[in-house]
C-alpha cells in the first residue's frame, strides 16, 4: 500500500502572539514540526505543542530556524557553518529535553524557512545541519526539500531521510520553492492544492511555474500551520488521499 506522511509547522505562537490553530491541525496531520524558540515558539508553547501531539498520536519533530522572531525565520542571517551547527544542536536539544519530560520520543528534524531553503542549495550549510543531527541523535529522521542538498547530505552519512514536498507552494524549474516575494508563490485554491499533491504523491512529478514537469519524491507533504484555512486544506487532502487508497501515516525513526 502506498504511504505518505502529512506534516505541519506548529508551535509557532509565542508570548501573547497566537499563530495557527494547532489543536485542530493535530487531528489531521501525522507529524508536527515544533518551533524551537528562535524563529517562533517559547518555553510555554513548546511543552503545550508536545502534549497536544502526544494526545493525538502525532510524531514530533524539531523545527530549528534562524534567530529571527521579527522576520519569522524567513530572512537570511549571516552565520558561519560552525554557528549554524551549534545553533541547530541547541535547538534540537531544547525539543529533545521537553520530549523527555513529557515521556515521548523526538522523531525528526526539519529546518525552518530561510535556513531550510539555503540548506537545499548550499552543501556546506546542509553538512552543518546534518552534523548537528548525527552528533545529537543519529536515529532522528531528517526532513528536507526533495532533490535538495540537505537530503543528499543526509543520505551520504547514512541518516534516514524524508523527501519533503509542499502542498501550497509552487516550484521553479530547478525544483526549488518559488520565493514568497514572487507572484503566485503560494497556492490558495483547494482544488489546485489537491491536484498538486496528487501529482506529487501518485505520479512522482510536479508541474513547475513555467509549465514543465519535473520528477519529485514525496515521502512527506508539508502544510503551513500559519497558512490561511490550513486545517480545512489538510483535512480535505487527507480524506482525498485515503479515498485513493493511500495510507496516511507518520515516518517513524
């Protein structure tokens, strides 16, 4: 039976700021990438997110990003490879400790935003992130952009990797995500999102912004927890996939 994981970036509220509807999303995703306090999240949001995931039977991942609350981690921050390595170790450690307190296992690591996109293109950055994962816990699953450098770096050292595709983002002809600053970077129509997910999961291809098809591997499909109508989109996609006979299940380590 064909299988696929559905993940969402969650735990991104902090202080008095509420981002997304985590309680509802936990009922329809199979994996949750929990912000580690740098681009979003805090010491109150993290344990709450882990508790919600535990109750829903959702796999928990660390979602490390740049120290950029104001820009939500979507801006590049100039950092050395060593700084990136130590920063990712720090953030994985935070999630791992909170998981230990709650009596659950940390399952995976998925970088966030600008760090994620840079690691998909820059092998040195990818290697720094992979080194951090290996040194903290080599059993953790690495989530990265399908066909990107991060996935290649993880495979090269023997990590279990999950090639990630995006339900609501368009793709360039090179297989990268269309920058958010460009028009039509984000899909909002439910049918367009469903059609793209079906194409990626069932056919192993995606239609790029210039109309060409490229090959793509879809182990896990990402939905943005802060996106408009995120819960409705995930629920619709999950029901549509299951109707097609596809098992929606977390990728366990």
